[in-house]
């Protein structure tokens, strides 16, 4: 497919507006669009949107053999996919010039700026290293694609935790997340990209241009820098000749942006870590789905807006969703809970407390202790929940409610509904 | 199983869309039945509804649905109102096309379909063999589809049967856009709804108050193509920006008071 060509009248109006400092989205020339950043419930995933641009990044790691040139260094691979979903001009599984530019720049910013400590990804020099893979998926395109992709990738890398390993004499042990806490990557700094459009041979700058604006502009410059005011990458998309002053101005703008966004990323990561350490299951991308689809309700035919059904208060929602989540997550809860293990844990805990008491003021900082108490807590939680589930299931009645008035829905052949009520539309109601 | 779920979700989405976006249409939602591709229309149609419209195919004497949508019927005509973004050319539709190239006697136009559309240079008012219309790549014209045979390029014309333009032809100046991306800004985020053709149809329907309300505040020209493109022109760029904003955002607004408030708000707003 092709993108509809830019018309003469569009270009004229957009340029006229830009020259007089106006934009079609009511921004000023030096104003950024809103950035929205969400980390997933799975570690190492993030979605970032800047205006209508939307990118998802996912990080994964596997053990591989290092190259003979760098036997003690981990590898970071970046994979970009520009799907036709984002822009009709994109072809499936083919990057094209735009995709190549994007992937090269991402490699430059994330890998070549050495923001990630690759030495710590080495397990056994010369034979085993961690190979970290960053998958970047472009979901929607509307200008500043590199900014969005870079931010998503950096957030995902910050969010990611690789499994813990221990070295034995002849083999390596990889622990699951329940045995030993996973290890986050060592990230020295966060390079943040800023796209700055150039107008009138660089005399005017248009910050964060949308796709249409970018098509009318003379070119753009991308500055990647971190909050320590270091420039990590500088890329100019067209061959405009810029003066040092112009470039300095762009870099200054980018630095202010980098500081602000670094704070956003760190606060999101911190919040997520806190939730996880408190054994809360983070919402993840669930909050990106509108409650409009999640909850059910009827709408009058003349209702102006989407029927805004209020989300149920947090507590009740959690109790609805938690059982299934924990069952999937915790291997202990599969089948019946082993009573012996609980007893063992209790015994151990008792022993530890006695030891602690005897030692007095000296704090016991044994890993085993925390792991065990964690496990105990988990087991208790699951027990409680399972009991709750068994009781409630008898009382519960699954009600499927369809959107819209009931009559026309019944008229159309909806055999599907009885067989497979989709999860999003099923609402469980407790009858008391 | 999976597919069924998807279909089900899709159906619900469809109903939802109709509830949301067809609020002020003449069709009453509770009387509406929604069909999916592959369904056969069994409803007893009014007497001899021999004219079959968009989204329905005849297979023997069965009326087979080819597009998902709501069934509409009127005086012996049956068609499906389909909620789509992609325009499929139909004879008699007025569309806005972008000139992409010139080949021999034809101009090649982009009207948002899979194939390019063609227009002969003689199909302009006052055009003769010597006096050809002067169109450049990137110009836009407002034209009627007069031949839309499947699997061929659609052919357009800028004159009616009497060789009169009647508003058709090149659109000079102004700003053209496609109503395509609309953000539902509620308690949720990162959610986009793309609706275009519907909004265009709604804008030009006589019962729609959007343009009338806009006209009370702004002085502007507008051309709405059935292919989802809208061209507007006003005396200042500010006005163009404001009108553009209202037209894009008015998609979900069916309440008149809310609409007036929105227009008023944009009118006093500084760009």
C-alpha cells in the first residue's frame, strides 16, 4: 500500500501556520506532546506513546556462546518491526530505508553508547554469556518515531530482570524467580532521544513534529542525551548545513527533555518495583484497555459519549482477578498445597526467630531467611484465596451481559455467546 | 474457538460503535439488526425489494452478507450500513482526489482506494482538446465517480450530464485532511478509534447540526468527499486550525448543547 501523497494546499497551510508559530494541535513550536509510558505485568515490557505514535518494546535474555573476539562480554541485539498496522506504507517483514535508519540509530543509542554493562552479562568467560534481545514493535506512527522507540526500549531494559545463575564445577545452575530473585541489568545511564524539526534551513525549530508536519519540514535532527548532560548520539536526517549555534540550541532543548523523561522513567520503574515487592500484581497493559470494553453496561441509543461505566473500587476488582493470576504464577499452588512444606517453613521460621533472639541485636541478613518467609507468605495467601474461591464458586453465577440493548442482540444469531463468553465481557456477580 | 471469540468481540464492538456514533441518525438502534459476512438475510423485506445495495450479494435466491454492518431498508431497497475506514468506490459518489501523475489524456488520482482512479481531461467544465485543465501533482479535485467496475481503476468526472461543473473541479487554497484518527480521551488511555467514512456521511446529512453550528461562528467553505476527505477554507489560518479541530473532535458529539459549547470554546481559544 501507499500513503496518500501530501497535497500542495496542506503543505502551504501547515508551513504558513508554523511560520507564524501555530500548529494544528494547538501546541507552540517548542512544546512536546504528552508522553505516556506503561510497563507490563511481565518483566521487561513497556509501551510508550507520544501523541499518536505508539511503540511496544519487550526484552528477553538467553544464554549463548560469546564471540571469540569478546569472550567476556554479553550481547545486546535489537530487533525492529515496522508493521503495516502502523503505517500502510510499511511492508511486512521488510524494513525499508526508514526501518533501517531506525534500527541503526537504536543500536547506536542503546548498544554503542555503552549504557548497559555488558561485562556483567558474562557467566563463564569464553563459553557462556547472556544474550539480551530487545524487540521493538511499532504499533502506530505519527512523527517522532525514534523518540518513542528509544524511550520504550530504555524503559523495557530498565524493567527487565534476568534469571539468577550460580556457577558449579562443571555446570551452571539457572534459578527460577521463585528460587532466587532475578537480577536487573546494570544500566549506567538512560539515553533519551529528541526529534527536532528544522524549518527554513534550520533557522526555525519545530519540536516533536507530527508525521504531516515532518513531511512539510526541511529536515530534522535527532539528539540523544542523558540526564548527566552527555550527548550520546546526534543524527541529522537531511543534508542541511547547520551552524554550530543552531546545533547547540537543539542540544540544549534535548538535554532539558532528557532530564524530564529520565525522571518519568525512573519513577515508573520505582513504582513498579515497590508494587512487586509488596506482592501486588501490577496492572500492566490492562490499564491500556479502556474500561469501556472491560466493563459491561447498556447504552441508550442517543447517548453522547461512550457509556462511562465506573470501574469498581480497587479492592473488589483485585479479589476478582487475583485467584486466577496467582494460580498461574505460583508453582506451589498447582494441585493441593503441601501441608508439610508449610510446617517446614514454620519450623524454620521459629528456629530463625530463636536464633535471632539469642544473638540479640545482631541482625540476621541471610538470604535463605527472606526467601523462606516470602514463600511462607505466598503459601498462606494462596491458601486463603483458594478457600475463598471454593466458597464463592458455589454462590457465584456467571452472567454474560452483552453491550447494547438486549433485543437486537437476541435477534441476530449469537450462538457464539453461549459457547464461549469472552473474558472481557463476562462479569461475575456475587449473589448474597 | 479463538475465532469465535474474536467474532463475538468484533460484533460487540460493532454494536458499540453504532450506539456511539449513530446517535442522531434516523435509524432507531433497537430496530436494527446486525449482520456478519456469511450471514443470509432472512428478514421479510418490504414487498418486492429488488434493489440490493452495498454489502449484500445474491447467491441464487439467497441474499448473502459480504460486509459486517447494520441492515437498512427503504422503499424496496436493501443495503448494509458498514462501519469502515477504507473507501470502496461506488457510482455517483462525490469524492476528493489528489492528483498523483498525468498519463496521456488522463490524470491519475488518489482517492483512498486500493487502486488509483482516472479522470479524462475532457471531463472538466469548459475543457476542450486545446484547452486542457492545468493540474499539478499534489492538486486536489472534487469529482463524481461514474464508473466503478470491480477490478479496474475507477473513472471520475468533474461535470454532470449537461457538461456543467456544479461545484466540482479543482479546489484552490484551503486545507484538506482525512478524518481518520480520533482519540477517546476518557479514563483510559492509549486507545484510538478510527472512524472516517461515517463521520463524513454524518456531516453532509441534512439533520446534522455540526456545520450549521460552525457556520454561526466561523466564515468558511467546506467540501466533504464520501471517501473520508474533507477540504476546508477560511480567511485565516487560525480559523482553519480551529475548524479542523472541531470537525475531527465532533465525531462523538451528538448533543447540540455540547456541540455549541465546543465550538464556542474553540472560537475564543487562541491558537
